[in-house]
C-alpha cells in the first residue's frame, strides 16, 4: 500500500533556558522544567503511536549550546531499538525514547559550563540543527517514500534581537524545504516565532495556562498538518512584522535600508556597516556646501 510509505517526521525543540525556568519554578501556577520535559515525552510518544513509520527528534536549546536529546549523538534511531528489552511490557520504542531523553537531559543540565555566560536561548541554532537533521533524513529516505516534516518549538525565554539575521535565514530555509514551524509559547509573545509560523504556515499559540501544556500539545499540535483544515484551531494572530536594526538590534517601525545589501538601520549613516558601500546622496542645493562634501568618505 502506498499509504504505508508515508512518514511524518516531527522535531521538537525545547527551550531549557535555566534562567527563565529558575525564575518560574517557585510559583504554584507554573510547571518545572522536568515536568515540561515529561509533557513533551507524552506528546512525542503519542506522535510515534499514530503510525509506526512516524519519526521524532528532540533538541534542547540551552544558553550556550543546542543538543539532541533524542536520537543520541552517533547512533541511529532505528538500530538502537534492539538494545532495549522492556521489563514491564512497555513498547520498546517508548522506553528507548523516555530513557534516552531523560539521560541526555540530566547530562546537559548538570554539566558545568566554563567560559562566557549568556542568558539568551540559542534558538536559531537549534532550528538550523533541526533543518539539517530533516535534510539528512530526506536524503537517506528510500525512493517513493513520502516524507512530511515539521518542527515544534516550545519557547520559554524572550526573543533576542541579536539572533534576528540567523533567525530570518533559518525561516526562509524552512519555507524552501517545505518544513512547517509550529510554536508553543510559554512566556512572552515572540515576534520572531510569529513571523516563522506565518511564513511556513505553522500554528503559533501562546498558551494561557502553562500547567495545561500537555493538553495544548495533544489537542493543537499532535494532528498531522494535512488534517489541520478540518480542525477548529486557535485563530491566526496579528503578526508583528517589525525588523531589528543591524546597528542596535532593536525593533524598528521605520528605518533606513541599504540599497545594496538590504541591511536595516535606525539612523542614517553615510557608509553601510555591513557591505561598506558609501552612499552618494543628493541633498537639497543649500546642503551642497564644501564642508558637507568633504565629510563624505571617498569611495
Ligand atoms: Zn539601530
Ligand atoms: Zn549595505
């Protein structure tokens, strides 16, 4: 049957920013990071249960690195299933996923980190890793197998405007590869993810109650993308399409754009700091004094 050859690949990116989770865990309305990971495990196991050809990967997005929690590095997800002998009659793949994710997660969180301290989550890097992983699976898949891939981002911490460029590159790559990006936002609204979901036709949802995370995951993000037209999903949101200026990384409504490289600036500068183009601009006649001309850099 041709239907047997269909394969839904889901990559879940979890924001494990310890600063954000550390601030939240004290409140009773919140869940801890470990509970969040457990909710994600319920969700990915449900995805695997939908069809035996379904595939999953989980990436933890930390402040200093992005790491695969599943599949383990240097191991193939399909070969490793033989290692697990389930004692309690649990489906072997579930046991393998649960154990691997929990082990890798503990390893990541307990490792001591020397060097510079960042507080931003490296989300654009994690998205790039997810796209590379999907691309690798696509290249290895047999002829005739219909693969559909999507990425779900579970985002906690705030956006960092310094990642704006990388983020935009990742979003347009996803669009080109036909990869959906869904976002489940736990903290403040994310302008970058709103744009990502809008461009790649994914769902953006800022969940009102973090305690109900697993329910939102199962109701909204579990059904395959092909079924979404038949479901009543949360309405599309108003997307914040402001861009970040390249000089200060702040979001601007109106700015200056370099006509050569399309870099965005909040203030006028005679030389583009990205491509070093010197602009020969024609001011009003009164401005054409010798002093003004001499201040222009020679090109
Ligand atoms: Zn600026
Ligand atoms: Zn330029």
